[in-house]
């Protein structure tokens, strides 16, 4: 092993100068990639990870969901003597992998709580048999923790040189700081302690530096190399929409999106609770969307039927809780809509990451509702740093000063270049505009009305500024050519920034809302005073940005959440 590591280091250095230089296993790798896995090229970091693992190095591989982590241990398994032990958290994940490996004629077996006695006996016997055909042995962490028989067999296989590699899938489950902690993962340190010479490969789609440090300690891996692929899924468009928590407008909006923008395209709608899965699914069905619910409380047959029908495009949309998660590997998912925010950015990244696995454009939209923050908050109250993580998700939704992608990238400690978004998020469609002159024009209209002892409703101010007021008044003010939506957005902004304020008038029958000068209006007399606001650029592709309705909503939102400072 040490010779291999030395060889790897020398060859890596030489590779810089001689890119075609190969390792002893390179030809076999290339061959099996094509012949067995039927893939023509490696994706970024796959070859590097495989070469490191083949050289005997312990490795943590952090690679976005759907980028091909499994190949990084399956291909080495096929190219090595003996077998690779794969620890995976869910039996369903295991079954998917076994089915896939069977379809490409790679021998693999599993041991879990539902394995029959005969099957377990056969597998345990074959572990030490040099003629046994299997290349991968999938086990749950519970099995490692509870089965002394398995550990004793692993020890025998290790001593016989048959345990070639250990892969720990979803390695972040080791750490309580991770988003999916599983107590049995805490016990996996036994593997490296008992089998120190076997290289370990920990795989995860989402783990911050501190989570990985924790995993390293728990797994007793002395000096792992960490390879981190970029989190930037360039084909995904990220968008946040405001949700009025007191109405079901969001469901109407979602159904309109599915029927128009995503007509005949496959997608997922994530919801907060099992009850929401049932009701949102029923609402969507009522609006003519081919949707089905999915949650942990359904019986296993119903769940696998929904999954199967969705995978074969007989159901267009699955309305699911997070139970519809690991192991979902449908390539052509064109949209992942969150009816409710996720409980952390890690969760959101993983859930939304199920879109666009075929590298074609796909949308990730989250509906952000004020009340949802508190619903989730009570759910995560028992979790370590649950509130902190939830707030990072809220910040992702609320912050319109930073590109959505940059928030995700920075969260995962990735060095980020703002150009990396390529305008593939809603925030990057906003521009900061100077509205000082507009503000002066509007304030002049309200001021003039005041001097004439008139009161103007917001509608009257809008119309006056757009030149629709009485002709003699038009001559006294500066009218605008801006669109109505822009005019409304600017007036709202001035109201929220304090340049205008409300002037209520009560009658026995109704209450009138007029606009009057706000406390900050006098600042506009100062030549050096300027005001800005964020606005969505106009003239953008209707397929990737929201409707005009959204423009107004967004501008309200930025102001309402105080994204523009009140200077
Ligand atoms: N080099 C490659 N070229 C083309 N397709 C690939 C390549 N490597 C893997 N894939 C495909 O990418 C898909 C996702 O792979 P895989 O399931 O290993 O992803 P993953 O990173 O483990 O995702 P998850 O985090 O969801 O488990 C699979 O369909 C796989 O066949």
C-alpha cells in the first residue's frame, strides 16, 4: 500500500507534465468503465477519486447529488481482488444499487435486517471463499453494530486479503452536526480500528468542513484526503417565491406552473408534513394535475407503486415529504418545487438537486412563507443547531442582495466567483437602480396636491405620474414613461422607505388610504442625497423568470423584508 501511495504521488507529479501517463490499473479501469458500466468518460473528480482509492488512500468524497459517487467505489471494486464492503443507510438504497449492478452483470450481495437466514449464511460463508464471485457486499450500519458474526467474518476476510475496500455511503450520517444523523453510524469507527490497512472511502453530497472533521474522528480515519466537487449545478435555475401563508394561492401558482411551464414534464413538489402531502396532492389533482402523494406513513406497496409510476412517467408529479429522498435517481426531473422551505440549506440542496440529473435545464423553486418558519422551527427544536440551520435556509430565501448560488456555495465553504451563476437564479435578474429622480417626481405630485388642499390615493398618484390626470395638472408635474408595474413598485418602495407615508381618513362606512409626504421626503431637497431599489430586469426569457405579477410581488418583498437600507 505504501509503495502504491508513493507511486501515486510520483505519478501525480509526473502527470502534470505527462498527462497521458498511466497507473498500472488504468487500462483495466478504462476497459471496465466502457464494457461493464457502459460509460464513455469520467465526470469531474471521479478518476482522481478512483486513483487515490486504488492507491490505498483513505478518502472523503464530497460530490453533489447525482454526479456519480457510486462509480467511485463500484469501478474499483470490479478492478480489485476480493470484495468491497459498502455501508449504506437504507435498505431501499441498497436494493436499488443491487438491481442496477445486476443489470450490468456485476455480482453484489447484501446483508440487512430482512435478509433470510439461508441468504445470510451463504453470504457469510462466501466472504472468506476465494472463489466467491461477488465484488460488493452491501450492509446497513446496524448490521455492523449488532452482528458479531459479520464482524468475525470480516476479520477472516481481512486476514485472507479479501477485504479490498470500505465505502461508507452518506458519510455525513456519522455526525450529529450533519443533516441526517444516524446513531449506528457512530459505531463505524470499529471498521478502521479492526481493518487499518483497508482504504476507506466516505461519500456524501453535502457536508461542511466541520461535519467532515467530525466524521474523520468518528470513523477513526487518521489522515483522509478530501476531494470536493463544485456545488455549482450550472443547469439548475434557482428561484424563491413569496407565499401568503393564509391562502392557498401558492397551490394555484404551482398548478399553473405545472400545467403551463412544465406541461408533460416530470417533477417533485416537496411539502412539510404527511397531511400536506395528502391535501396539496388532492388540491393539485382537483386542478387537473396528474399528482400523487408520498410519505412515510403510506404502506410500502403504495409507496413503491407511486415511485414506479412516477419513474415511468405515468404520474407527472409526486407530492412528497422528505421520505421521498435517498435513492431517487430519475434523470429527467425538470422541476423541484418546495411548497414549504426545507429545514436547512443542506436539505434544500439535496432535495432540489434531484432536478436536472441529465444535465439539461431544470428549475428549483421554493415558496417562502412567514408562518412556515415557525412550523419548521417547532419541528427542529430538539435537533442540535436545528434553529441555526433553519435560519440559514430563511436567509437563503430572504436575502435578495446575494445570488442564490453564492449563498449555497459559501455555505459549503466553496470559493465563489459571482460570474459562476450565469444569471441562473432570480436574484441575478435583479439590478440596483437609482430612483432619486423618480422619487423627486412623485414627491412633487404629492406636495402639489397638498398645496391645493387635495388628498391623493395611491391610484391617483400612480395615474397622475403616468400622465393620466387632468390636463392642467399634467403641465405642473413631471410625468413618466415607466410601465405601470414599475411605477407601482417605486411608489411602494418610497412608502416603505419613508419618503411617503399613509394618511388614513375615516368615514362611517369606510376607511380611505391616501398618500402624504413621509418623514424622509425633505432629504430629497439635498442634492447629494440618492435612493436606490432593486428591480428585476425586464425583457427576460419568460420561461426562466416569473410572470409580471411576480415582479411586483418581488419588489414588495425586498422592501417588506428591509433589504434596502433606510438611510
Ligand atoms: N462518468 C459518468 N458519465 C455519465 N453518467 C454517469 C457517470 N457516472 C455516473 N453516471 C450516472 O449518474 C447517475 C447518478 O449516479 P449516482 O447514483 O452514483 O450519483 P450519486 O452521486 O451517488 O447521487 P446521490 O447523492 O443521489 O446518491 C447514474 O445514473 C449514473 O449512471
